[in-house]
C-alpha cells in the first residue's frame, strides 16, 4: 500500500485515476489545483504522484520544477493530452519520472505508478536478482535457471531484468517497449509478444508453467512463484 | 544561419549587375563617341590650319618672278625660325634645284598630302605641291609632328578612359550587386527555415523600403496567415486530443470496471470485451492520426543530432528479427557504410520500424526482408526491401495517403497509417521517400541529403 497524490483538474479523469489506484490497494489524495498540489506534496510524505500537465493557475511543469527545486524526490507520473515528443521531453526534463498521454487506460496508469514505486524501492547497486530458481547476475550479465546457465542476447537480458525487477506487477506492452527499448511510439502488440515468446522459450522448463504470464488485454506479468 | 560565400557567377547573374553593366556600356559608348568627335574635329582643324599656312606660302611664292623664285625660297628658309617649314624647287624631271626638302615622287598640284617621317631627314610632313610659271614644281611642307603627337595623345586618352570606364562599371556592378545579393541570400535562408516549419521566423525587412522590402513584407503577411492556419489546425488537433480522446478513454475505463464487477454477467463481459477491442482500434487510429498531425505541424529540430548509421540499423534489426522469424521471413541487414546521418534518432527509428513492420507483414512465409544503406555523393540512402507482392505504380502514391490499405491487405492487421507516419517523419527531416519495384516485392527508399 502506498500513498499517492493525484493532481488532476478534470473530475472524470481524477475519478478514474483514484478508482484504479484504490483498486490496486493504494491510498489516494486528490487535489484539483497545481498550487495546492505543490503545497501538499511539500508538506506530506507521499510515495508517488500523478500530475496533470495542463492545470489552471500553476501548470504541471511548474509544479514538478518547484518540487525538484525543493529537493523533493517524489516520483511523479506526468499525464497530458499533449502527446508530442517535445512535450514528453519537456515533462521529463522538468523533473517528471514518467509521462503518460491522454487518453489512457486507468490500468496502464496504475502499472506506471507501480513501476515508479518499485524503482524507488529497488536498490540500484544490487549485484544479483533472484526470483525462485531464476538468478540474474547483473555484473557478469549471466542468467541461470535452477543452476543451469541460459544464454540471452543483450536485449533479451534487459527485457528479463525489467520483468524480474517488477515481478508480480502487470506490465503493458507499451510500458515494456518504453522502459526496455527506450522508444516512445506504439510498435504494435505483436512485436513485444514475439520477444516475450522468445524469452519464454529460453527460460521455460517443460515440467512447469511459464514464469512470464500473459494477462489478457493488459500485458505481461513475471510471477515470483 | 551559415554564411555562404558569394561567387562571381552569382553576382554576374544579378539584375543589379546587369543593369549597371548595361548603363556602363551606354555611358562608355557615349564617352568614346564624344572623345572621338573631339579627336576628329581637332585633327581636322589642325590639318586645315596647316593647309592654310601652306597656301599662304604658296601664294607668296607663286607671285614671284621665275628668276627670283630660287632666291625667294632660300630667303623663306632663312626666315623660318621655327624649323617647321620645308621648301623645295624641283625641275620638271624631279631634280632638286634649291631648298631643304628632297622627295622623289610625283604630286598632284594644289592638293596637300601627308608624308611619313624620314629618319635623319625630316619628321612627318604635310606637303603642298604647286606648279611654278616656268613649269618647275614648288614643294611647300610643314612638319606636323606636334599634330601627330597631339592626335596620338587624344587616342591614348580615348583608349585609357574607355578601359577605365569598363573597369569602373564592372567594379561598381559587383559592389552594387553585393548588398542586394546578400539580402536575397538572407531571404533565401530564412524562407528555407520557414519551409522547414519555423513559422516564428520572418523575412528580414530593412528600413530602405525598396523592392526587396516590399517583396519580403508581402511574404511575411503570407507567412503570418500560414502560421495562423497551422496554429488553428494544431489547436483543433489538441482539442480533438483533449475533448474526444479523453471521453473515449473514460468509456474504456468504465467498460473495464464493468468487466471487473464481481457479479458481472458473462455475456455482458464478452460484449464489453468486444466493445473494448473496437474502442482500442478507434483509439489506435486516433493516436496514429494525431501523431501524423503533430509531426506535420511540428517544425521541431530540437531532437536533431548526428549519429552513426550502423548502431541504429543494428538495433532495428535486433528488434524486428524475432517478429520476422515468427512470420517465417528472413530479416537481413545489408552492408552498412561507415556513415553518419543528421536526424532525430527516435523519429527515424520509428519511421524505419514502420517500414520493417510493413515489409514483414506483407512478405510471404519463406520471403526475405533486407534493411540496407548506401552512401553516394548526394547523401545517404536507407532501403527496406521485401519479397511481397509489391505495389503497382499507380498504387505507390496512394499508399502514402492516410488510411490507404492495399488490395491484398485484407486480413492483415494495421491502421493503414504506418506509411503516412513514415512520410510525415521523412518530410520533417527534409528527406525524400520513394517507393519502387524490387522485382519481386517493394523497395522503400529514404534519401537523406549529405550533411
């Protein structure tokens, strides 16, 4: 359970964000005003925030800039109807941690919040990641399943690392593409499906179900058990 | 704005230079005609004056009696202190009788003629021959060296001033052409930047109010109108993004929540899921359309950087190789030259992704897709070649239009907007996009001019 600050002026959008975050077991605080949001974020210990890019009065960019100027490292997911790459760059440069374009599926938004929360918890200098009998040696870039080495290509390794770091979370194909490959466009669902299929082929064992689970209509989840 | 060197060839073609040269030519012809007239008149006057002197002397000698004629000639010579006068009396057979002039030739009486200089004897002469009453020939001559000198000087002045005028006119033409030409170059550079989407720029206008300023002012008015229209289109796009996509997303959210209800009827869940699939298709097309509009309205060059070609194409191949393998298509990277390209790497990646996605989709199982690059003096060419059915020549232009789906595209997923996105990205970069026949299959070529 995490405390999430929702700064959004559109009541319908705010309603969807709040409902989706609460469905994921988070506690939400909603404010419709940028200045008020900045004040609450400064005073109260939130774990993450969603921030509308275009707010009346103090816009989203100014809010996140003010937060960073006050050395508040609260993870911020910026949400905007402006999908231009320049707008995305501006949002991230101002100090946003992720950028989501309206309209969005509330589930997609919740996933991104989970990714931000996990990133905060994750010790960056971990040398190995272990989930069940899967071990990823981040320094040597080696992977073993039940002690057996698995040879992965560069991007396969990065894909697995991302899935494992977010084990238990459902990740949309778009999030996977953005976070693993670093490009911000829709490459089509099939492209990510085939990469996942290839990874499964290398990791899976015939006697047990795949650790990478397809979540119908949403994306993929790496199961810890 | 880069400063380009002005070449003489460009200067020579300017209207200012041509007008100055034409004006200079007319001026030079006028000056030369005037000086020529002065030359002709003064030469004629000097000759007439010499002839008058010769005729006065001739009259005086003719009036002498035949007996005293030799004596009068000797006396005239003695009195000539200038040293310019020459006299001679010749017998009928041409033998010299008296005088300081020896010319062996026949003369027409009473018609003065010029005789060239004889080194050691005399300078250039004007000679008048008259017949003495006794039948001998009297030659009266005058040295015309000063006149010849004067003529030569006038001629020299004529040629010198003509040449000076030509040089001055050419120089003035070059100088006068430089400033307008520089301004035209500035206008050109600005118009190129505006054509690339920088609608915030305006044509430079000086305080002179000349014809170039009039032209720049007119163009600026036009750009303001274009900027207004583009802003309007972008405004409509943003409004569409905000006002239509957001409620659609809300509908999707509500459908999701309806599906998640614990007591949901399985039939309505199935219907809701089908509605969500349709909604996703609408949103996907919406997203692609907005993406194209953003790219077309955008003049952004902020993300432009020069990158090596090979790593970009390598990572594209790596990204699409599993998709190709899944479709039973061999994806191959052709030989890549050691070249760089100035682009927005994210956008170029997106464009080639779309091309690879299409090529894999439209290639039959067992087919081949080749991503290649080549370098020539004109720049870099990036090619994606497949072994699909290709496009008939009349279909190629249509394929770049929005929502175009080939006649064989039924059953192949896609919004029909992929190539339009590619075209918009290519246009944004100032590159060119060509669709050709790979016999069999389609070859798509992106040409980037040399940096």
